[in-house]
C-alpha cells in the first residue's frame, strides 16, 4: 500500500455505474495534480471500470486493495 496520506476519501460502495466514476471524477477534480485520492468501492464492475477510467483520464492507479468485507480500496494519484 502507498505510504502517502490521501488528500481526500470518497466512498462509492453504494453507487452503481456510471455514478461510481462520476463521483470519483468529481473528487479528483477537487484535488491538485499529484495529490492522492482514496476510493472505497464494491462490486466487480466498479473494480474494473473505475481504475480503467481514471487511467484513461490521465491519473495513476497506485494500489487496489481487497478488504475483508469484500470491498476494495483504490488509491489514485491525480494527473497533471
């Protein structure tokens, strides 16, 4: 896991696509380039789509960590 503290955290575990990435994108837009966003997500579709969409938008996926409850924690670094 990245040792950096996230600048912001967004919980999209109760959202469905496409709102999962919409909420993530809005959170990323509020950050400065280089800052880290921690995203809490659940489900196979968001686990695949949110990191891929973030990369397509120029952000870096730092980590995708499975949690004991079946959810995931995604760490993204905002691109410049």
